């Protein structure tokens, strides 16, 4: 971005989290270096990431990219880049951008929702990120939706993320149909007679859990605006059903 917040260039690469922490670190450094090389001047560097840096230990926590947990990601990046960087939770970054420049502009209380590989959220109060004492404010993906429910990667049971994240929805589809499909290939099947009954059940479960979870946020936070982001935000019936 230039000083006016206008995009100069963009590049996207897969995380490949299954290859582990060192691989992710290497790919991040390579991506950042390529963007730095494309600029004619010194640049500031900001990194948004799933999870948060613990204010106590300085290492990553609460990340659904689990290989990051317990790692000094910010310190390692600064060492390899030989430059100070800013790092923030990805949902907080999304929420702040929407509150300042996007759908939540002009509102005092904005809740930004991330629904994709994981389920996260960011709270913006009067134009500033509210992180909370332990830097976990807004993490609605890990409040309990179903008592003694499905196991979550965080080792608790019944978390929102275990029901309405992309991987959770794909896993539920496999349970109902016996077929492994990616979410992008499941969504269009509502008109397919072969899957009609299972699709109706799958969709209703999804919407009920989504509605319950988001209603809890409304009751607690009472935001002026809720903005949806992440891959699942492209599902039309999240907005009108």
C-alpha cells in the first residue's frame, strides 16, 4: 500500500501449514522479500496471523494453524528480515479495516467475523482494536455452543469452530453422506435430487448453529455493525435465511 492506503501490488501464496512451522516461516520471508524488492523505497511491514502473541510469553497462542502455537513468530520474522515488524491477529485486522474504511465506517462498535478454516472475530471500539487482558477478545469461535459436543483442536468440546468452520462443515457432510467433498463443491448441491434430504439437514444444522453463536455475540456486545469475512462469508443464505 502507498501512504494513502491505495494498493500498489498484491501477491498470494498458499500457507502449506501441513509442512510445519519452519516451512511457513520460510514462505513468509520469501513473500515479504519479493514485495520489498518491488518497492522503490523502504517499507513498513505488517503481518496478520491466526492466533495472537501472548502478552506474557511473547509466543503464539490460540492459532488454528497449530504449528504456530508456542513459537516466537514475530521475533523469528524480525531476525530473518532484519527489520522490526507489526503483528496482529487476522480477525482484528479485518475488523479494523472494515471499521475504518469499509462496511462499519462511522460506527462506534464493530464486530468483524472471520469464518473459513477457523472461526474468529475482532472487536473495534471507537476505531480502536479491543484485545482484552489476555489478547483473546472477540474469539467467539471458542465459546461453547454445544455442551459436551464435538472435540475442538483447542482440546475443549462443543466450540463454535467445531460446528461452523469450513473443515467442520466438510466433516459433517462426510458423516451424513459418506462422501468427501470440499465446501465449495457442497454449497451448489441444493438442487441435486441425490443429496436433497442430506443437504437440507446439513444446511439447517449449519444455519441454526451459526444463528445461535452470532446471537450470543449480539446479546453480549450489542454492536452497531457485524461484518462477515472469510471464505464462508460468500455463502448467500447466511444473510437472508
